[in-house]
């Protein structure tokens, strides 16, 4: 075989290999695209249509005052709906509207559950409203009913001019009291937002004023009760308390 012919054959083989390499590269790209499309289609089917990822249960945690059934009823998460399409914000808003709920977090738990984590309110005092004894939390929210006031929990007694703002102020005052002082309070008289009085179990009175500077007022009255025997203590101006 002549050298020219051998050279021509080698050239044709190299050209054929390069052509095949180009075709294989193009084919690989097509195959990769087909695989991606197949995976995407499978994922869309699983998320939006498959029964594997449908809501089969609603888990409720953190609740004590509210039953699981009550939380599920209010959340209204449809069983059998695709988990990816559940409106979590709607369920969160509905459960959060319950007076007993301070905060709530609604999340998806793959593959088939919705989890509702509830933080309930804690009563710091009780108040009688329309003949019923209700719990009052630190934010002044009325949220539950009692047959009788729990032992050691003060009772709020609002006057005729006391509205919701005054109840909130009273709740702030009670929340600022140290626990040993809370247990000594029989009730809290609330005339207005800035006329709040603690009545102790031994009938001594503490003129508190408004809820402003309640932390400081709590420290002052704690020292005064230990140092002074009096019937009335006035800490409405904590920098200048008086007794009589």
C-alpha cells in the first residue's frame, strides 16, 4: 500500500472518529435532557397527583386547654388533598384566631402529614365577666373559664369605667410581680388604666397607679412591705413611695 493511501486512510479514520464523537456528544445531551424531563415529570406527578403525597393525618402538639379534635376542626386541613397544595397560612390564621392560642406554627411533614404546633396562653389572673370567671394572660387577653379561681392566682376586679385597656394594664402589673408577692395578693382593683390598686390578703392596700415602671414598682413594694408596717402603700411614683 502506497504511503499516500495509508495516510488517506488514517485521515478518514480520524475524521470518522471525530464525527462519531460529535454525534455521541449530541446524543448524550439529548439523553440527559430526556432524563431530566422524565425526573421532572415524575416529580410533578408525585407532588400534584400521586396518592403517596396526599394528606393522611394532621398532628397536633403543644395543646392542653384545647383538644386535638378542636384544633383540627378549626384548622380545616382537608384530608386527601395534595400535601404540597395545602394552604398552611390559612390553617395558621384559623388556629391563631382561637383565644386560647398565643402562637401557632403549621408545617408540612413529608410525605403525608400536616403538623400544628400550638403554644397556649397562660393565665396570670382571673376576672369575672358576665357572671363567669375567666382567665387573663399577661397580654390582657381573656381566654378560658374557671369554675373557681385557682389557688394563689389574683382576681382582677374592674370598675365600671374599666375597659379592655385597663384589663391589659392590670395584667401587665400582675405579670411584673415576683411570685412570692403574687401569692399575697387577694385581688386587683382597676378603676381606670392609671388607677390600679393591689389589695393583699391581709387587707393592706398598694396604690400602684398605671402599669408604667411595674418592674421597678414591684421591687419598691417588696422592700416596703418588709420594712414598714402600714395599711396603705403608695408606689405610683416609685422614686418617691409613701406609706400611711
